[in-house]
């Protein structure tokens, strides 16, 4: 019963979203509206990323010594200069992991 409910909910979600994409007439949008829609992913992305970086598990702001902040700053700098998504993600994650392991090593000493 649970898997059936999940499958039905997935189908409903898929068809409601695909219906808007496939059934809408693209000619009704003017050029200015299409330009504005091009910025939507750029606006939504920070609203997803920044709470994960700046908030801890309890919803309060993290301190400046949190490795997430330095990993995000590294990713921002690399992304700005390289314009490469894979390189940006990998360097951000690598710097975050290196800082975490360095903190663990210091804490063990």
C-alpha cells in the first residue's frame, strides 16, 4: 500500500509539472517575460544553498570558523574564475572535507 501511494503521488506530481511544460503555448509569452524566466534558476539556487551553508542543524547561524563557510567561499571564487560547474563543486567539496579532517586531527591531538 505504501509503495502504491508513493507511485501514485509521483505520477500526479510528474503529470502536473509536465502538463505545464508541454501544454502551454510558448507564443503567448513576450520577449521580456522570456528574459525574466532565464533568471529564475539563478534566483532559486542561492535560496537552496545559503541556508545549508549558513545555518546549523538547529536553525541558528553558524560561526565564522565553520568549514562550510570556507568551502562555499572557495567554490564561489573557483566558479567565478573558471565558469566550470564540475570544477566548482569538486573544489568546494574538497576544501570542505580537508577542513573537516584538519579539525578532527587537531581535536585528536
